[in-house]
C-alpha cells in the first residue's frame, strides 16, 4: 500500500509551510529515518523524516513551493513490492476526514502517514440534524462552534473540499444571515472592517517610485500574532528607573575573574542582558502571583520562570526561551543565549525552544532606545521593555549626583496581572537589579 507524505505540523500554531527543497529524487529508495525534505516555517527550517521503507514514487509539491497547507500531500512513497510508476500514476490516496484523522503530529514525530478512505457514515451537524458528513478540520470546527456558524452552509477550499480555518474566517466576515435570529442561534460576532486594499494603498504613490518586496512566512506570522495580541490582550503598562552602578561594577568583577580556556580567551563574558534575564526570573519567583498565564477557564500558575528573550534575525525576530532561568547561573544563561542567537540567525531553533514561557525581555537599549512599550507574546502574561543605560543627574542625600540609570517598562495582561500586582513584580525586579549580589546567592 502506498504512503502519502504530508506537510507536517511542526508547531501547534503552524497552518502553512514552505517546501524549501527535496533531499530525495523520484525513484530513490527510502529507509526509515531518512531525511526527505526541508520545510521552512515562520520561525525555523526543519527536516521531514520517513518512517517507512519504500521508493519515492512521486513528488507532488516541488521545491520552492510557498504556503503549503498542513496535511496536504507533498509526495508519495511506494511500499514494498509495489510498482513506483503505477503508484505515481494513481496519485495521492484519499485523505481521512477530520473526525477520523489523527491530530497533526507534534514536532519531530511521524510526518509520513498511511492513508485510509473515509467511511461513508452519517454525521451530526451543528443544529443536531442527521445528514451528510461534513469534512472540516478540528480548528475550523472549533471556530465555527464558538461563533455559532453552521458548517453545512460553507464550501471548503482544503484538500478534497475539506472546510479549513480560512473558510470559516471568510464566512465570519460576511453579514450574519437573517435566519440566524429566527432559528434561535446567536449571530456571528461583529468583525472589524478590513484595512485598505493593496491596490488602494499603492494608488497613493507614484508608479515606479517603490519596489514591492513580498512578505515571507515569518513577516506574515509576526503581523498575524501582533494583531491578535494587540486586539485580544488588554495591555497595562508600568515604568520604573533602575540604578545600574552596582550591577556594572559586579559585572566587571565577574568577567575579570573568568577562567581562561586553552586559547587564552575568557570562558564566559556576562552581559547586562544576562543579569536582566536572571533578575526577571527571580522576580517572578518572589512574586508568584505574577508568574501566570491566562486561560478562559483558569489561571495557570507556573512553578518555574521560563523567560523568553527577543532576538533580532534577518527579516524579523524570534523569542527563544531560557527555561527555569531562576535556577541557572549567569554564566549558564550567557552561554545558552549565545547558542540561541547563533542558531536563530540561521533558523535552526526547534519549536520547543521558542514556544511557551512565563514572561519575556525585549532589550533595545543597545540600539540607543531610551524607553518603549512592547506587545505581549501569548501565552505569556508580561514582557519587559528595556531601554538604554545612560548617565543622569539624580538627587542623592539631598545633593546632585551622577548615576547610571536604565528605564524599563513592563507590559502586562490586565486579565492576569492587576496594577498593584504588576507594581509589586516590577519593584522586585528593580530591587534585584540595584542589589545584584542577591542574584548570586
């Protein structure tokens, strides 16, 4: 029996991916564990491995194809004893329906699945009437259920006519049908009017005065997530100034005492950002009510502080997570961040290395930015925007004095962290930054 090679879901939020290149050719023998192709997501480049032996009979989606939906067939493998040419001529086997198909595999699990034809059994529609089976993805069904939308009225644009997320969202942009109220169903929620069309925007500028640079997968994902975060999370902002003189002196002493490797280079070099990551993690442990994630049913209180750190990469940014940062030494955090930054730039981070987290740090101080407010990265409930350290005149013991000051702004999810709690959390961070020896004990 032939096997369909499907576009894998390399992260829980992945909907599409770019098929960068095939590493096998049609007619090549395939063994379990062989790398078949490279897939580019919005954050990283991952490999698709075979889980069965056979011959790569047909490449359905060629190299360089962008925006391939998850679970679409990208190739066919002929099983043992099957004729590869015959398999290629027959094409892909029918895909199971959403009700019968297993959930999209998590990262690094099977990406080649056996196909089975959907059983022609009756299904129940949203209004409880028995009728023809509605083929829809689990995500499309959930969105439709939450919005009171009848899937039976939609036409699917997915594989084999399956209803997918974009079909439901497109339907929600249309005016609610008058029959909805008569049937006792809640009408669809109001939808924000779309922004100006591309053609209208381009009409504002003289023809030939600009170059069009198409959005890549990362830029599209960043835009989508920022809109989602800014529209669905009630942001609340708190700012404070932190004195860095003691921290800078301690940093210099630690770096001066760093052991040398065989090449004579120091084994580590602690940055101010490493101190900030550690201080934020310890502040979350000191104020555990701020170390949370909001869900519609409950508050998730975390037992450790996983800190995301925004890293700029070509074409966008990514936020790798320093897990249990409160328990790691400054040198361990420094080494981990250097590794993350190097692999992020070539898009080699694994999904589990940048998903989740308790809170995040975005530091633009090294670029000279004095202060700013950052947008929260779900599912985190807070993000600390760090400005530049600069020498300022302050009042000390009733007289003018010079000190190194760093301004920080904490953005919090007001559903999870109220103003007083946010202030307590930020005060704990400030205390750790201004008394950095507390991070070493």
